[in-house]
C-alpha cells in the first residue's frame, strides 16, 4: 500500500471513531432529574420526588412516610413542630401516602426503620431513635441519651 493510502485509511478510521463516540454520547444522554422543590410545609400529602428527598436527607432531615388507608393519622401533622432542633429548626418531613398497606417508614441520618401496626407511641419512640437532634423528652421514652455526637456514621 502506498503511504498516501495508509494515511487516508487512518484519517477515515479516526474520523469514524469520533463520529461513533459522538453518537454513543447522544444515545446515553439522560435528561437531568427534576430540581428539588423547596418545602414551606413539612407535612406533605403524597410522595416527594426522589431529588427532593435526596436533597433534604443530605441536609440532615429525617423523612417519615406514612402509608395509610382509612386510619386516623391526624397526630402526624404536628410531629415536625414537636421534633424541632434545639435552635427551632424543622428536621422532620412527613409524607402522607394513601395506600392499601398501612405502615410507616422512617429514613434519616441515624438509619432506616419500618413500623407495621403503628401506634402513636411506637412512632414517637422510633423518631426519638432516628432523629439527628432528639428532644430531651426522648430520654424518658427510650431510656437513653441520644445526641448527635453519638451517631455512628460510616463512610
């Protein structure tokens, strides 16, 4: 083969690689997730987007999902105000989700917990164990002093 022919083949090969990589990039392109919404009310009817949940969890919030059918769950409406931080900041988001399976899931900086056959006492005890800043009253409920410096973070 002539030197000029080899050069043309190399140019075509390199151009082909560039074109194919551009096509692959476009084919793999995903639209960005919905931007997290800013909450003004920390008791929400329905589920938040994953982006919003992730944003609030990364800020140290605890998210409590209440799955209910016809049960009276009005007591959960006041929980974000009851479980505020010592500097009066909200740290709990409650999502009320209509569902056939009645349960409560709590996700936060101290881990995850799932409660079936939830009672108000079980929910409060679980929040005392899972919130980053548990109020002093939690010592009476859980029998232990749960403070942020005792959190066992891994990673």
